[in-house]
C-alpha cells in the first residue's frame, strides 16, 4: 500500500517491506538472543515502521530506518522476556525452544584448533552472555556483505566505536573459550 | 620506533580498529611475518570469526523455519483441539452417510436428538437442517483449525537467482572486516586474484607490491577466493573474496580501478613479471600516477 509522505515521494511500504524482509531477518537474528524470536521481531518492527512512517524524515534509506527499528524492538523484546523470566522462572520452556532450534546440527569449524570442542559447543551461551553493545556488532559482522559503516549506521554509533566493540567482543569471547579449555 | 611482541600486545586494538598509521602497519607486518608468537596471537583473534559466522548461519536457519518452533510452543492445546474437531467432523460425516437409512426410518428426527448426549445436540440440529447437502460441507471446520489466529506471518521468500545478486566487489581483510570499493575511494586500487597453486601470479603480485607498495596513491591487494594463509614468498596485503563478482576478474587476473570506482585496466598475471609491471606502469601513467 502507498503512503503519502508530505512533499516527498510516496512510498510503497508493502513492496519495500517485502524486499527488505530477508535483510531485516538477518539483522533481527544478529540482534536477538533467541533466533526463534527473530521473525516476530521483524513483524513487530514492520508494524511499528508502518505506523510511524510519517516520522520517517527521508535522510537515510528506508531499509536502514527499518533496521534501526528492528534493533530497538529486539532490545525491548529481550528486556520484556528477561522481566517475565525474573517473575516466572520458566527455564524448561527456554530449554525446549533451544532444543527445537538445535535440530539443525551445530558444528562450528575450528581449523586452527585453538579451542576445544566442548568450548565450541558452548559458543552460543558465551555469545549470549556478552552485553548487547558488544554482541550486536560482533554478530552483525557475520551478516554477509555488511560493512563497518553500515553497522555503524544501523546501531547509530561512530565507526571507530563499532570496531572497538567488535575487538572487545572478540577478546572476551576468546578469553572465555580459552578459560573453558583450561578447565 | 621498535615494533616487537610487546608493542603489538599494547596496540592490538589499534590493529583491529585501523588506527595504526601506514608506516606502523608496514613495520608490524614485517615483524608478524617473522614472529610465530605474534602470528599465534592474531590467529587466536581471527579464529573467533568463523565461529561467529557459523553460529549466525545456524541461527538464521532456525529463524527461517518459524512455523515448526511456533507449533511446538503452542503445544498440546492446539493439537488436542484440532484432533477433537477432526474426530467430530469424521463422526458427523459417518452419521450423514447413514442419512438414507435414517430417512427411510419411520422414526421422526426428534427421537434421535433425544437419545444423543447433551453436548452434541446442536450438531444434531445442524444435521437435520442440512439434510440435502453433501457430506463434504460438514467437514469444512476441520481445515480451519490448522490456521491459528496468532500465526499470520508468511514464510520468507527464498532468494531467487543468488548468482546475479552477488555484490560487484566485497572482500574481507586480515582483521575480518568487509571492504567494498568505497573503502578505496580516492586511491587507485590494483588487485590480482591468486591461489596457492598459482605461484606465477604470487610472484608477479609480489613484484608489483615491491614496485608500487610505497606509493600512497596506490593500494595493492592480493585476493584469494578462499580464506587461507598468506603465501610464504609474498608480503603483499592479502584479502579474501566474500562471494562477490570481483568486477568480473577471474583467477590470475589483474585489475586496476581508479579513485572513482571505474575499471581502467584488465590483464593477466601469468605473463613475464617485468612485462606485467611495464604494462601496469603505462596504465598508471595514463591515470597520472608516477
């Protein structure tokens, strides 16, 4: 459907949303801690984007604007889940969801044999323990073709900060995995 | 400035954050090439990247199959309701197929309704009302059960024709960052595609790097199609192709791209290294670079 945006050109939101959806899903996967929630996060972000389209100033591509919404929705989603978990400790459900996801074999490569196998299998837990500010740029770096300037634009932080956070994310991950190896 | 293992340890962040000067990078490169300990330190950092990439691909595959997960989260109540309704519709269908016999029966329908238990009474009334209709009509509620109201999201469309959608130029550098042509804007980029087997291409690239590596207007890259270690006899910067078209360059090709991103020269690395350098020199001369 087409939405009039004042003096600017009309935007066919439905077409843009369909075109961006695979990309937004990748951003959602990189932003959420549970990949099963990524599709819901994208859906919620698209709804919010459509409702708030009049606030889109047009100073960046719509895809980028929607990506920023995806990141915010993912953060809010995680916080609400964390609140709920705090109130109702429901770990069994979380474990079941993780198991459902793990139907696809998780077999990370380790060509240089720097980490032990058990540590690699725990990589998900280690990554999820990283704070959002380190985890998100690190995971976004794995999105095919996403460059540092693009990550900086999505997260709305300077490029140098993105590189610095990626470095500290890698460092923490490396240290955690090596500590596991020593144990 | 003396660049040693301790210096690298203190400036690791600078290396990974592109904060080192060209001079520092060159000296660091020389040190790392000859120091196995520093090579190990950098390798440990770089070993995290494939792990993260694999984790991301796995998560993406999970996210692209949301229906299965959602069903399992809804769990028993939906399955139980669906099964109950299917059983009910089959039972109604069986009863309807017995209709001719019921019609032939002299007993009035009211008697049948009286005999049946209370919860099914409305359904029995429906049978009486839709007496002339075919059985298929009564089985309609069953498929409706399979679409719960909270699952409106369509499955993501598969990417069509991946080959044509590959980016024109996308490589990842030693620090694991993706680079596009815009990162080499305002510089003339000379890149050659090499593989470990192609020793001739490696030697020619090394020769080009020795000739033009110190020129600040020129950037030389050796691109390999797979992530692999730097060749033993090469000190030129090595990057890896991230499934891009490389501006149409094939293995053992050399391409010169000007500061605006326009391809100015295409050639092969397989000729005589002196001739290749001479050809590149004349190509650079036409771009005003000496």
